[in-house]
C-alpha cells in the first residue's frame, strides 16, 4: 500500500449552494457558510466511501518500489501526469515506458511491453505516480452520488438546526 497525497483539490463542488438550499427547503442565504461546509463534508464523505473523485483533482501516489502492476487507489483517472522514481544513485528520474488502463474500476499502470520497471534506491516513497482524477461534470454516475450528497447535507443541516434550537 502506498501513500496518497492531494496535490491540487477541486475548484468546484458537485452540488451548488442553490441545490443544497432547495434540498433543505431554505429560502435565505444566512446559512450559506454552513451549507458550503456541509457540501464539502458530503463530498469528502462520499469520495472516501466510494474511493472515487467526483470533480477534477490531482494526486500523488507514492510507493517504496515498483510493484509488477501499480493499482491507483482513486478513480476515475483521466490522465497520468508522470511516473517518477529515485534511481539506484538516489537521483530523481522520470519513467515514460509504461502502459496504463484507466478505463477499469481500479486503474492500473505497468511497464510497457519489452520494458521493465527500473531499479530504485532503497528509500521510502521511491516511486511517485502523479495523476488527475474526477468525473466529467454531467457524467451519469454523478446523478446518484449527487442525490446521496444532498441527503447528507440535509440530514446534517437538520441536526445542526436541532442542536441550535436546543440551545435557545
């Protein structure tokens, strides 16, 4: 198992404040900051649960050495930006002779035919795959996810409102 690091996060959320207001039956903007936090929480919860990214994000996946096949832990992967590694002299290199299958549930990378993964320096995180993940804005898989996220926002908004009312 490798280390996963977010390099650049989403610039937008899969659901809007207007959609969250409508789901929670809110006709004002006073609670927009609360709803924005709940939307972020809902996306992070859903991404963690499904191991999918719903909007464009860039990640690094680091391993101590090259396995036979690198399985990326988050999908859908739209592109591989780079495969870098520390060679036996501990110098950072880029490996370009790989094949990637990004259209499967667990995206995979392997050395291209007639190539082998290079030897690496013995160190933590000797290999890093940088990749971009996330669904296209209107991808059919997002409809169900967005509905679940809206229910998550509504349930947590109602809970926070109940807690607030109990303080009065």
